[in-house]
C-alpha cells in the first residue's frame, strides 16, 4: 500500500484467511473483504467511482506519482494471480473477482483452451 509518501507491506494473519473457498485466498478478494468493504463501505467493485484500476503494466512509480499528485489518497499493488488459482476457480465454477484477471501479453485469438477432467 502506498499512503502519504510511504510504502507499507500489509500482511493478513494466516488465521484470518478464508481457506474454505478458492476465492478466499486471492489477494484481490482479501483486499475487498478485509479493507475495502468494511472500512470504506465499497459493495460493488465494478461501479464504485472511488476506485480506479491500472492496466497491470503500470508500475509502482506511476502509482506513487498519482498519489503524490493528489489524484488518489492511496494505492494498493497486488501480486498477480497465478494460472493454478484461475484453474481452481474455473473448476469450482466460480467467477474471478473484478479486475483480477489482467493477463499480459494478451492472446491475439482471445481464446484459451482448458481441458476439464470429468
């Protein structure tokens, strides 16, 4: 997290992580459930105008500049979700949290094939 000219590392206690769901271990879901929803009352990650997302290619320096310029109060940088997590969520027939699926480089075909085990 970047706030008031300083970077902070936020780490959730293991006992607070929801291991009962494949979504509960995602950084983006933890940020939403533990900070955005209870602290700021954000209930819709897609439509809340207090949120803005980078494209995944922007680095920490860009985030730092935007906060320092007063365009945002603070910023969060998240580790990427790995392909195993994406497959686990697909296998559980769940939907990825909003803005958590940026993949670079983009596939030209727009098609990904995943073999399901029945």
